[in-house]
């Protein structure tokens, strides 16, 4: 199945509409009936309502602009997306962080966050505040334009933790998910990161890889996959990295479209529901993370953000009104896509949760 | 249901075999679970062996289940197809090695 070059939004595709996605998710099921509502499933395990348990991460989505249009992207990011965070909104994030010392980590995501013209300005200030900065770097951006070639040095200067997607240690499966030629460029970018000291044994410059399955199946055994990735990347390309994060694909946006188009939607949802793990449910990332959209709106996670499910009404809705004490009292907004974070070993932006 | 002996939906009903003989069913599934745990072999290696055996015994349920399992456990397409060739080689070899028996018999029966 070829990867479309345009975002769903540019195609005016029905899955560009979050309300339509939610409608589809609500009515997922098998011949035996719809799947149980996620909230009801949590109630069975005495986890409802789900509330934060010590928020320490502010995840900031600095925009949907990206140099890639990956098949599984829940953001529907791409070169045609122009929604990016302004410097004024970034300043509001800095102000909120200054008021909230409990938020020790700032996780920058996108699109390709580096494409935001104020990205470096933002990282410099976050770093000066002493916060641990994570950048979700798609790797190919480092080679996309000469102005990005020094990104590894910039990351190093600010002790940024680099988290990069590499769905497989072969070109065929990587390119099938992320686009032609992505594997080769990703390998070059990883070698550049290694060269400045990232991912090396004993180095504090952390380089973590993200494994998302390239298809309609779940990830299994993070430790075992990590060992296999380390073996294959070292022997094939002399690449080293620290940890592999296994992340389950959630049925949102382009991945939802893929599931429907490939005829795998019902069976995939059934896999997620059947694999519900209450231990993983107790450790979901929305309990320690708050997500900020490109326009400053607040969400429980980046997936809710893309489905336009803002944090519970009655709590601060925008970064300018950020109040961690109030937000820590909120009830987390749930929907059927949440099954993706509670299946099997669990899934979060930091990998398995059990 | 389609007019066929095999229905893909039956795979997820595998556990139902315990209904008519709970004790043996329980013992089988406990054993089955134990076999596929990581041990001297990794879970991925066991999944690849299971995929090869699935082809040798030509079980559509097993091929379905262990293709997914191999993908989930991080096996790649080359490894999976090589595993199928191992099964094919053993099946083909098993047929051919009986050629020796045939040759012995020919020797017995002919002048």
C-alpha cells in the first residue's frame, strides 16, 4: 500500500475530522456486539475515574508540520500542515513551568519539532531552566536541509534526550511505514548522533529508539526486541543506542485509516480489548503527563489532542491558565482508543509500562 | 459460516476445547504456555520454530497465529521464510529418504 504524500486534512479525507473518528471508535465491535466502553472496563478493575498520580512531564506539541507523512501518524502531520506553535505560546509554556517545579521534564513533539522556527529558542530557555528536555526527532530532519545538520551538536549542548522512531532494522519495513528512503537517512542520522557521543556506553547523552509495529499487530517483549535491535544495528551499521521503547499504534487518524483500508480494523481493536491489562491501565502515561497543543490548549495526552478531547471542563483549558494543583484533581478524559495504552505490556511515550 | 471445514473465527475459540474435558484442557494449556516462555531459546526463536512446524503440519490456524506471533516478536520476513524452507526441506527430505527403502525393496524383488 503506497504512502500518500498529502495529509488526510489536505485530501479532505473524512478521517481528518476528529468527530468522525470518535464515531467510528464508539461503534467498534465484533459479530457478538460492540466492545465494552473503556471507562466501564476501568470500573471493573476499580480504576475509574482515572486521575493523575504525580504529574512530572509537560509534553508540548510544537506543531503538525513535518518532512514526512508516515502511514501510522496519529497527528496527520506532513509538509502541508501549517499549524505550529508561536513564540508567544512557547513563552506561556515557560511561564507555566516556572510556576510548576514538579514538572521536571519537557517532552517536545510534533510533526518534526525542529521545523518550528522557534524550536531552538524554546530548547535554550527550557535547558536554562534546568528542565530535562526530550525531543522526539524523526531522524531524517537532520539530513533534510543544511540548516539542520548541526542538530546533533545543538542537542548535545543542551543535554537533550533524543527519542527517535525506527520501526525496524530493515529498509523494507521501515520505509513501508515512514516513506521511501527513510531507513537509509535514519541510519545516517543515527551515525551522526553516535559521532557526537549519543547512545554510547557510559555517556549521559541518551539516545532512545521507538519501535512501532509496521502493520496491524501489537509489539511484544520490549527487552527482547531491544536486544535484537542492538545486535542488528551494531553488526549492520555500527550504531549504538540506549533503550528501545515499544509503542503500540493507537487507532487514531492515519493509523485508523490504515486499519479500515486494510480490513484489519475489527480484529485489531479486538486484539487491544482482549489484551487489556489492569496493571498497564494503572500505569498509563496520562497520569504523569499533561499535553499542550500547538495553540496552547491542554489535553490528557497527544492522542486526545488529535481527537480534540480537551482536559475535563472546569479545569484550566489553556496553558495561559495553567495550574497544576487544579489539573492534578481532574478526571482524565477517556475513549475507546485508550485500549491501545493498556494492551499487553502497556504502551506510553516511554515504551512499555509494566 | 462459509462452507468450509476451517473457519478463521474458530481460532479464538481454541480455549473452548476445555469445556468437554476441563482437567486435560487445563493441563494442556498450562503446558503450552510454559513451552513458549523464554528459556534456553528466546520467545522469538520459539515462534519461528512454531511457524515452521505449523507449515509442516499444514495447520491454517497455527499459520495464522504464528505469523502474527513472529511479527509481534520482531522476526523479519527473511527469517520467517527461511523457517518455512526448513520445514519444507525436512518434509521433502523425509519423503526422499524413504527412497532408500524403495531402493532396498527394488533390490529384494528384482534380479
